[in-house]
C-alpha cells in the first residue's frame, strides 16, 4: 500500500463505522428490525473494503502512461519504422495517451497542406489534417530513439552501418526509404556526428 493512501483508508474506515453504527441505531428503534454487534462490524467491513478497492482502482488509473511506450533500442526495421516509440500513422489520441499535452503547438505549410507540429520533451510530432502522425523528430542529446546504433551525437559511420547504408567522408545526410515514408539522419558538417533524426510520412 502506498504511504499516501493510509490517511484515506483511515478516514474511510472511520466514516464507514459511523455509518454502520447509525444504521444499527435506526434499526434498533424499529420493532421489525434488530441489528447485532456482529452485523455492525460486518457492514463496516463491507463499506471499508469497497472504499479501499475504489482507491486502489483510482491509483492504478493514474499510473504514468509513458510506461506504455516502447523505446528500447532494437535493430532498424524499414518495414515497421518508429522513432522514440512513435510510429507514422498513429492518432492524436494515441500520442496524447503516451506523451500527454505538448509544450508548444504551431503549423507548418507543406505544399497545399499544413502539418500541426507538437513539441514534447525531447520529441517533436507532426499531425496531418486527419490527426494522424506524419512527422517525428528527435534532436535532443540523450533522447531515446529506439534504433540501436542511431542516437544524437553518434558517429556517422556507426549510424550508417546500423541503418545498412553506405557512408562517405563528405556525407551530411543519411536517408532511406521506409514503409509509409522516409527516415532522415542529419550529420554535423565538420565531425559527421548525428545532429537530428526524422521520420517523415505523407501529409
């Protein structure tokens, strides 16, 4: 039991006993209904058990939803691409459940369409007009990408190898086609280290 739940349980127990005693007193004054001390304790136990169960359910409902996110690094799979636990085609409801409310929102024009950009902690997610994910970007050091060997600050040659791509000394961008879009890795021009990672779909 969580320490913060103890006062609630104690207060609930006291209230339950008072309610049971009141019910017992009212019943005793009636000619047709009599309550014994064992009935009183039984009623108090039932009310208290229900209240404790309700508190337990409420606590479980408030468990951090970020636990649902799968950000464990694994080998890159272009047939099932994701970045930071987010995949193209996920809905706004999915993202809200996983990440909560964004810190900032703004729109970016993409040809004749507009993409709604949502800034979260270490992650940017863009939605099309249908509320589906079409853009994911990570550029913060230490952010979990979910792609083994590809993270902010990693060497370009190592990132290229992890993605199964060739690396050239003058490379500033690594890119490959994935199901539903394109994965793009920007490199610093001087040290060829990963600067940002983007997963881009069709708006």
